[in-house]
C-alpha cells in the first residue's frame, strides 16, 4: 500500500476545498486533495451552482424568445425547445469548469488523490488518512500535520416524502429531467426551490411551490420577498404558503401530494416532486467521532477563529461549520484558512456575506434587513429607487424591481442593501464593497455611476436615503 506525507491534506474538492488547496500551495505548502468524485468542484460545480445557472440562463433566453422578442420588433416563429441540447450545453459548461480546476491543480502542484477519505488516527505529529477505492478497500494512506475537512453538504430528505431519484427528487436529478414535467411540485421556497422551479416553469411546466412559512426566502428583506412572489406568480408559478406536506402517494406513474393549511387538506396530483427543504453536512464515513471531532447541536462542526476543531491539526470550513451554506462563504473561508495557517491575520467578514436568488428578476441582499433593524432597535433611514425610472432598464425592457439601501440614522453608515431586478447578482457587489470598508450612503451617492446603466439605480437609492434622489 502506497504512503505519502504532505503539509496539508484537504478532504473534499468543492469550492472551499479546492480554493484552500490552491491558496495553501501558493504559500509554499505541499498539498493533497482527496475527492471521491471523478471530477473536481464538488456539489457546486457538478450539481449545484454552475449547472443550475446554466439552465437558468438557457431557460431565460427561451422565455425571452417566446414572450418578449416581439416587443423589440423581432418577429420569429414560436421557439421550439430542444431539451437534450440544452442539457448537453449545461453539461459542457460544467466539464469546462471542472477541467479548469484540474488545470489549476497541476499549475500549483496540488496532488489530486481519488477516493473516499477517513481519519485514521495519528502517527507521531502526523494525522493519518486512509483512502478507500471503488471496492471500499483501503488502497492508500496519506499523512499530514494539518487536515482540512471540506466535504460540503447533501440535500435533506423528508421522511414522509423519501427520495426515489425518479418521481421524488433532489436538485441533482431536477437538473437533468429527460422531459419537461407536466406538473412539478416544489417543496421548499428557498434559493434552490425557486430557481429550479423557475427553470421548469419557463420551459412549460406547471409549477406549484409548497412552503411551511408565510414567505419564501425567510432571511430576505420582506419587501423583496413579497415582490418576488408577485413576479413569479405573474410568470405562472403557484404558491401555497403556510402549507405543510403531510405525505406522498404514488398512483399510475403519478404522485399525489397531500398538503394541509389552516385545517384544510388538499391533494395535489403531479408527475414530479422536487424536495428542496435544506441541506445537511456530509460527514458520514469521515471517522469524526473516533478522531474526537465534536459537533454542535445543529450537527455542524465547531471550530475556532483558525477553523480548527477541538482536535489540534484538524480543521473544517464551508457547509460543515455554522453559517449559510453558500459557495462564496466556503471559498472565502478556504483562503483565510490557508493564510492563517501561514501566520497571516486574515479574517472572513461574515457580516457582509451576500445572498442571491437567481430567479428572474434576481433577488440579492447584503447586511441587515428592515425587519432585523427594527427588531434590534437600530435607528435607520431607508432609500429606495425603482428600475421603472432607470433609463437602461427601460431600454432593456427590464423595469421590474428596485434597489433599497438602509443606513444608520445618525452616522449614515450603510447597514444593508437589497435589490430585486435584472442583474441584481452583479449589482450587489457595490453594496458589499461599500459596507466592507465602512462606507456611508453618501459615499455611494457621491461616486460616479456611468449613464445609462442599471447601477445608477444604486446611486439614486443612496441619494434617496436623504431624500435627494433626482429621478424619482
């Protein structure tokens, strides 16, 4: 059995793991990454962020051609969907990006070890890692003084609605349906449920979203969440809020989903059910208990400011530790972990972590919501500007939505930015930057914003904090 020693072994090649590995290698460490998939990139690149955005973009183009081209003077026959080709394009995007990570590993001399890793105790000052191959037999052993756990997360299953990979599916299968469902029931109105519901709705499916809470995206600004629901309803999606799924029946190749709301029960017949109620850390088989690595009450791994667990030399980042399960959180933690391991004083600015829902219009936010500020008793002022009054949005025929900026009532310091509209995912970066450097709404308002651009709505919202907006 082969054996090799490294400075750092990373278990998991998702956004957190591969970024940590590359940064550590740049800082002079000898690094290995153990990944049981045949490709790098983890859930995000293979069955999450990237393929879902590829399908969101493709389905949006299809909807534009069907519903909006005529308004621009572009007259075409009704577009026809080639689903197989759309899915092939999605797979090609994924392959190019995962191949790109493999190239970066070679460039930075990061060793890629294929197999499933398990903590196997210590030998002197080194931690041992067993690698199991396809036959579940240990075929390799690695050693390192530092171990980073970055195995990501998996979809949560509802016991009464178990996954079967065909009728009841997770996001993984919902990215590769071989046909457009006649009726797709989405359980859960979070990012994943709304995004994938949008994809199949645009392509012709009837989509019903069932959510236990009163609003989707519970951590999103209330005005944004309400406006997003109104928009998605106009696009044809149906919402059953404050509604609970009580089970599942299969009948004649269909699914019947009983739901309950306010004491009333309804039975929904559909051909596919997407369960998107959350995700859980992927920790099975890692040998955490034997190694002495402790979990908190939510099942996450407890770490200190260096991302070190209670076991010296064993660290964890990303979906395994507390905080939102977002790829960009894991990536930033990967960089900071490697730099702190190198003795640098880097830190993750969790207060300025943006959240984005890639529906159309997009919803993006950073910082505090109005609801949170009111609950915490923080005095604030709000500025708001609608895209209806933005010249570029008018030219694009994308006037739905608004930008809202929240600033401290006394200091003017920006406390939050919330956007619903076209390219909100890109526009939110200005808010993240301004808030990270302690900027005020006035700082944003005084900054050049080219005309005509969607970004002018950000400037106008900042001006509106002090009721100085020009175009509203």
